[in-house]
């Protein structure tokens, strides 16, 4: 058993650090419905952590708890070993947690470039007045942000649609733009909500490659939700399995593959 | 009983009566909004237009007389006949149905799927258009409207309350009639939407356009119907207000009285419109009674909005509006 | 070929971030500026200034203000008339209280005061959305007008409740009061419009604009990626109020010269400015100009045609004017819901390809 | 299709040609908008009077009067546009017909040297000609109205208002607040208690106000309303059975259209007037003969003799008289706005002039001077007879209490002069 501060090196040579975020006995209810029931798990620095489960298992709700959009009735989110006080979603984002959404949540009225640039909003320190006259620091920061954004745009290979309004893009590209928007904020933890949902095999391969590259090149910790077991098993270092709001498995892909509860959930054994 | 309390009771009752009329106007908004997502700013002008049409038909006015006279150099004003009130009302309803059809065919069938604000703007354009047409058609004089509704203080209530409180309450007969008619109208609408085939189709459309389409409900027909019903409601409101003040431009401004009611009651709820109307009616009258004299009076216009605003801050979807669940 | 962007390469991000990245646009912009500042002042007369140019300039500022709030930040407001009244009355109080300070600063200060008031009335926007908010802003409209009517301090206790703009000069040239020259009032307003447009453009092309648009397009997602909705919305209300306040101050002091809250800043003003930005184009600075020009010019043009040219009775013309304005609004919305600005963009694309349509 | 419009267009085009010699009278009318019903008869009367002069007398002193009508819809911005579009046509006098537009035109017209006549509206303190060189508000203003009204009630009460309760019910805006200072001063002098109740635009709903009146039982109610406010107020007064003879409106709340919708309930309602009512004057025969029957009437022709039509005629009559006097004084038929102004400042209206114009006893006799641009401040009280459906004057034109009003006018005009750095004239 690893300690929360221990680090180790994976088979493909990446270093996985200590625990950066820990969910402690999270319970979330909507009225009478229990979406998440007493779930605990942790995320380590530099790892790719997957949360899987059938529809309605509470995966997205879990992600929403992490990004501060839902406030759990019970339990605690530990961040860097300290309990995180209740905060607004934008404050969570300011701590370096970026995310994408299951049903793409891009800003449809803006161009790809503007969408990506928006991801850097927390890196901008000049005030309203400085921006109004567009001189000095405001202009400098704008250029810096643009350079960073262009790097990400190059990296995700979406240069050609830079100035296209997002509303005109096909689904797969939109997903990529959303990833770019999250990446450009240089997050310490990146939350991906079904990054490959609705994609064809080719697009899925592309996306998997991007996720691995992001983890590798930017050293980002990634927590992702995915439906597609196959992809998840190949991608992730550790997997949490949820079903009906409960955690039914947690471990390396190999552990999960052999976990009877998981197999039952996925093969549809009747709940009793 | 202390005098002020007695006065407050009188104000309260009158507020309720005023509230019923507000609710009536608000109802027209709700019907259209529920079925088609259109926030119909023209509702007030529709009230004016329908009341003008009613008077015009009753008096046998020649439509567009002024324009005709100017173009052809003629001097026609009246056909020389008069039409009984009931028949005139039926004819006016027919005009409003025709109007509903035209609105649907020439405007909103071309705007399907647009954003709400675009639809809203279109109704403001419609309001301008209708205002211009109405004046050209029936001229801009103040027209006396008399379809036989009683007016003036209700003696019975005056005497009755005088015996109890030593102060006779003032309740206008017109308000009592208006309340009864509004109640009948609302009851009728509820029965219509619950029990008739068209009514059920209307509710189906309100719930889910796509689903309603897929089970074979004609959206076009429903929308025309909803606009017609709203036109009818506008006519009733126009008659009530027009009886008191004569039919004139300011009837179109009663829409502004209905907006706070909508905020309070929710844009999609018929009971909301009624309860909201009553709350606004009573609230603004009581505020004017209690606080008005201290701040110089004439508070009703803004107080209705402020009341609705305060309310909304605590309940953003209105009184009966559907609860907003935010998801990502 | 009339409109060219090929061969116009950018070598730095600064170049690419310009307001008019395309050379052709930039030249046209300089031409417009030259005409506006260098030529019109020599041609202008009282009629053109008061019937068209001043209202156009002033409404453009108001439209830019409302466009920031509604077009960029997605918060529909029907309180514009009330906020213009704040600007007007603030300007009046400042003009009469500090007669020695230049009117230029009074107008700016009036904008600042309006920004504060507007922000206060923007607070409910955190809870109330969409049409509910639009109707809620009417509370501001009615309350403010009532207030300016009721509290006689605002109109210096004058018997009539009207406010009158006393004469004030800039560089010795009167811009308010009885003895103004058309060119002076025109230039004075034009300077404010130019400043407003530049500030608005800078704000909307940068990070602040992106935050506003993010809130407009999807407020929940915006909050999750780090936009503070409180600050974004309130800053939009503040900036919008600043411009609307300036326009209200100019409207009263330079254009009308005398005003009364209910008369000059009623709910019709709120609707008019909203029309302007919707017909012009939501979320477009150019659209604010186009919408203001359209709605200021149209009634005057219709009147000229109807009364002066065709000789029709004024009332028929006025009614037909209502019908035409109403019909045009509807036709516009059906033909191009995104306003004149979008028509312009489409036309540019066509021109760029011309004469090779494919 | 024989189109009258085209002929009208042609005449308009031809008229726009070299006919510079005409005497130009712009009419800033409002035949549309919220107050159209009141604006139409006035505009008709104004236009018909000049048409009559042209048709019957060949104009004023032989020069045709040219009326340029411009639609303001009671909207201040349109009013400004109208002013600018007509002033270069040689306009002699403006009657803005709206207090808001008057306020805007005061500085503009003064600078352009064109006189303004705001008859029974506008800025009350413009009566002080020392400060307002180009603005005239003869024969009467709102403060006179308030004073005459109170005097009437005083007479009605048997000579004293001591201990009486009087309520001012008013439009919640500049116009409605005008009489308050006068009434406050009068209340101190006469010993009645004054209460003011405001009604917000548009005034469609006045339940609160009338419940308050019913509770407080004032002895008299004075009323400053306009538009739908008038009809509703009269109706509500009759609903609560307020004694109509104790309810009096200002001259903008005293036309047929204000009382007709209330039917019999309006019987006995009073209103102040500064000109006579009814169609029993020789001029109306001429108007019928030369204007209406000749198909040249501005409106439908059914407004003749109504209060607001008569007011339009009266306004036109006063303008025409001033123009006539200017022609005589300057020995030229083609007068300018400056001559018009000088003539207005020396205008005398007496019975002879009125009778000569076919308007015997139509208005008060008065004189205008450099110091006094407001005339004699005389008004009469009219009462409505619901059975006969007519207004009739029940008093003579009586003067207001100038001891109360003069100091108020001086104070307000001085404030304006100070704010705008105007030096007093007439010294």
C-alpha cells in the first residue's frame, strides 16, 4: 500500500507523485434522490485517473462536486492535504482545476480563438481601466495569452479553424476546442467529462493520443469520466468504478478487469 | 374598529378588484407564452385595437374613412347603421381571429426557432404596426364605449358596510362585473384546456413542441387558436377599461400593468397570473394607502415592479413558474 | 475584388489584434474619421445637427452602452431611459453646482454616477435571468423617473420641475445653452462618441469582452471555467451605465437643452435604444451605429417623403410611419435576425468574392 | 383615379417654390400619440382660422398666411425636429403646444429671434418679459388659473375659505406640479388646508386617488390633468358621488371629450377657460361657408364649436392680430419674426378687435407690455350640462390675485436669469 505522499514510477516511465486531491465520504442528494453515496477515492499527481460506470451512476455528479458546481451534503474534498472550504465554481477554477463537459459547453457566439483565450482568464491581472485603454500591461498580457493559446492550438492541430465561430464546427472539433480551452489555463488537475463520447474510432484514437500527450508534455493530472471501457483501460493508471451512486471498485485497470462486482454491473446482473 | 383599519379593508377590496383586471391582461400574455414561447408585447395594443373595432362596428364607422376621404376627396364617415352590442362583440371576435391567422401566417411562421428576444422584438414591431393601423382605421378620437355594463358605487355594499363600520365601502359596480366576467373567463379557459380536444392539444404543445408534433398536433392551428384566445381576452380587457375611460390610446399601456404580474406569477402559469394579479393589485393599493402620502404619492407604477422584483430575488422562477434546475 | 484581404499578412499578434485587421477596413475607418471630424463640421447647419446628427451621435453612445450589457453580456435591460435620466440629472446638478468646472468633466462624471446607479440595479441579475430580468429592469425605469419627479432637490427646487442647461463652454466655444453653433455641439458629441466607441471596442476585443460573452453564451460553463459571474455581470452593468449616462447627459445638456424625467426619459426611450441594438446587431459596435442611424433617420425620411414631397396630411403620414416602422422591424427580424451588422458581414463576403461567386 | 393626394402634392411642390412672401405660421400639432384626441381639434381650429383668412380676406393685409403643419406626437424630440425644419421657412411665431417642447424652444427660439406664444401652458414665469424676451404666455397662465379657481370656490363658499379643505389632484409631472406654489401661498392667505394627490402617467387607473378623496372628504377639488386622466377622473368623481360643482379642472381638463364618456355623471363639472365656448359666434358661420363647405377644412369638420377647436381658433386669432399690428407698425406687408415679436410685445386685444374678427366677447381684453408678457391673467369658469351636452361660461373673465402670483413669477424668472446669466430688459 502506498502512502499518500509516496511516489512511484510507472511501467512506461512516468513519475506519479503523492495525493493531490482526495474525496472523503462524499454523499450528494437532490431532494430525495441520492446521486452519490458515501464515496471516497484519491487522485495522485501526474496520474490519469478514470471514473467509469454505467449511465446514471453519478459520474458527472462526482465531477461537478470536484469542480464546485454541486455542494455535497456530506463528506469533504481534500486538496493538497487540506480540507477545501466550500467555494464557488470560479474559485475552484482559480485553484488550477480545469474541465471539459459531457455536452459540450463552448461559447457558441465566439470564435475558436476567443474560446481558447477565455481559458486564460485567470492569468490576466490588468484591470478594467487598463483594458479599456489597451495600453501597457493590458496589451502585453493580451499578447502573452495569445502566444500561449496559439501553442495549444498548434498542439491540438486546430490552427485552420482559429477564426471560425464555434457554432459552425463539427462535433469532434468542438470537443478538441473544449480541451484546448481547458489546457490553456495550465491546470494542475484536468477534469474530462466523457472526452470521447459520440466519436468514431479514428477520432477516439486522436483524442486518446492528445490525452496521453497532455499528461506527458504538460505533466497535468487528469481525471476523466468515460463510458468506453476499452479506451479507459488503455489510458488510465487507476480506475474508480461507480454504479447507482456507489463505489464498486477502485484500482489499476487490471484489478478492475477482474473485479466481480464491476463485471456484474457492466453485464447487467440484476440488483437485489 | 379603528378607522385606519376600516379604510385599509376598503383599499384591500378595491385592490383585489383591480388585481382581477391586471390578471386578465396578464392571462393573454401567459397563453401565448406558454404555447409558443413568444412574449407578446402587443397584447396591450391588441386590447386597444379590439375595443376600437368593437366601437367602430357598433357605431357603423367606415374603416379607413380618413384615408379614403383624403385619397378620393369623398366625405364618408359612417355607414348610417348601428349594430347591437352582442353582435358587434361576435364580429369583433371574428376580426381578432382573422388577426391571429394573419399574425401566424405572415410573421411567426417565418420566425420559428428564433431566440426569445427576437420573437419579443417582432411583437413590438407588431404593436407599432397595429397601433398605426388601428388609428388609421378608426381614427384617434376618444370613443365612448357602452355595451351595457353598470358603473358607479354599489349601494348594497355601501349600506351594508356602513351599518357595520359606520363607513360605507366604495366598490364600483363595473369592478364587480369585471371580476365576475374574469372569473368566468378563467374558469372557461381552464375547462377548455382540460376537457376539450383542442385544449389538450394546446397543453401538449406547451409541454413539448416536438412531442406534440410527433403525435400529430398541428402547431400552426394551435398557435392561431392561442392568438385568437389571447385576442378575445384582450377584447374583454379592452371593454372593461374602455367602459371607464372611453376607448383611447392609453388602453395600450395596460400591458405595462400586466408585466409585474407576469414576473410574480411566472410567465407560464395561469394560476400564477391570477394570484400574481391579486397580489400586485392589493400590494400597490395598500402601499399607496399606507406609504404613499409620506413619499408624495403616485407610487403605484413603480411599486408594482419593485414588489415583483423583491419577490423574484427570493424566488427567481416566479410564484408558480417551473423550478429551474441548473445542469451542465 | 472590391473588398480584399488576401495578401494582407500579419507578422505579429499585435497586428492581428487590431480593431481593423484588414487594410481595406482600416482605410475606410480613416476616411470616415476624416469626414466626421474634418468635413462635416464645415457643412453642418442647425437642421442637420438637431434633426439628425446630434440624436444619431447621442443614441449611438446609448446603443453602445446597451449593446455591451445586452449584446455582449446577454443581460436584457429595459431601464435605459431611467439610466439616461440619471446621467441627465447628474449632469444638471454638477453643471449648476460647479459652474467653473469644464462641462467635459461634468459629462464624464455624470457617466460615472450613472455607472454606480446602474450597477446597483444590476444586482438582481445574479438571481434573475432572461425576460424576468428584462421586466425587473423596468422597476429601475419607473422608480428613477418617479424619483426625479418627486424629489425637488434634483431640479434645484424650480417651480416647474424642468431642468434647463445653462450655457457652458469648451475652449471658449459654447456647447450648451442658447447660443450654440451647430458645429460645436456636433464636435462635442462626436468626441464623446469616438472615445466611447474606442473604449467599447478595446473592452470587447480583450479578456473582459470574452468574460462577458462567456456569461452570455453559457453562464454556468463560464462560471465553472473561472468567470466570476458577479463581477462579470456587474462590470457590464457599470460600463454600460457609464456610456448610457454620458448619452443621457449629452441628450439633456447639448441636444434638448431642457428636460423633464417623464417626458424625455420615459419607457419609450428604453424600447427605442433596445430596437437600435437589435436592428443594428447584438454584440457589434458597428451595429450600434447602424441601428441608431436607421432609427433616427427613418422617421425623418418618412416624414420628408410623406409630408414635404407627397403633401399628405401629417396625421396620416404619422400613422403610416408607425405602420412602416413596425413592418420594417418585423421584416428585418425575419430576413436577418442578427441585424444590419450581419447583413454587412454577408455583403463583405460577397464583395470579397466578386466577381467570382464560387 | 382622381387622386386628391396628387393634387395636394402638386400644390405643395408649387407652394414650396418662390412663394417667399407668405406669412409663415408653423403649427406643431399632435394628431397621433397618447394625446391625439386633444391635439386634433386644436390643430383643426388653428388651421381653419388661417384658411378662413386666406379664403375670405386673401390673407392678412393681403398677404396669404401659410400654415406649415408638423406632427410632434407630443414628443419633445420630434418637436425639436419640427422647429428646425420649419424655422428657415420664415416662421413668424411658434405655438409649441406642449410644455416640454416649449421649455426646449425657449433658449433656441430666443437665440434665433423667433417669438414663442405658449397660450395657457409652458413656463409660467415667462410672463416676466424682462427676462424672457421672446416668450409670451398671454392671456393667462397656470398660476392665474389656480388663483381664479380658488376665488371661484371662495365665492361659492360664501366669501371665505377659512377652515375648508381643498385637494389638488394633479398629473405627476412638471405640468401638474405648476400650481402647487401658488396654492400653498393662497392656502396661507385664505386659511384653507391644501392637500395634493398625484396621478402618474397615463392615469388609466385612479382608484387609490379617489378612495383617498372619498375618505378625506375635501370641500373642493382642483384638477390638473391631461389625456385619459381627465376622462377617468370625471368618471371616478361621479362614481364616488363627489359633488361635481365642487370639482374644477384647469382648461386642459375641460373639453367635451373629457366629460362625454362619463355620461350624466359628469353633469355640473366645472372647468376654467380663458376663451369662450360654443359655436354661437359669427366667425363660425364664415368658417362653415368658406372652409368647411368648400372642402378645405383641416379635419373632419365636426369639431367646430368644441372647446379645443375654439382654443385653436383663438390662438390663431391672437397670432393673426399680432401679425396685422406688425404690418401696420412697420408699414410693410412682409413682416419678419423680429417685427412680429415687437408687435406681440405691444399687443392690445379689446372688444372691438374681437368683434371685428367675428369673435365678440370671445376672450378677455388684455394688453401686453415689455415687462408683462402674460396679459391680464383673466380666466372664467365654465360648467358642463350633461343633458344639453354643452359647456357654458358661468362667470365673467376674472383677474387672478396678482399679489400672490407676481412675487412667485419674479422669484422663478430671477432664478432662470441667474442660472443663465441673462440681463434684465425694459429698463
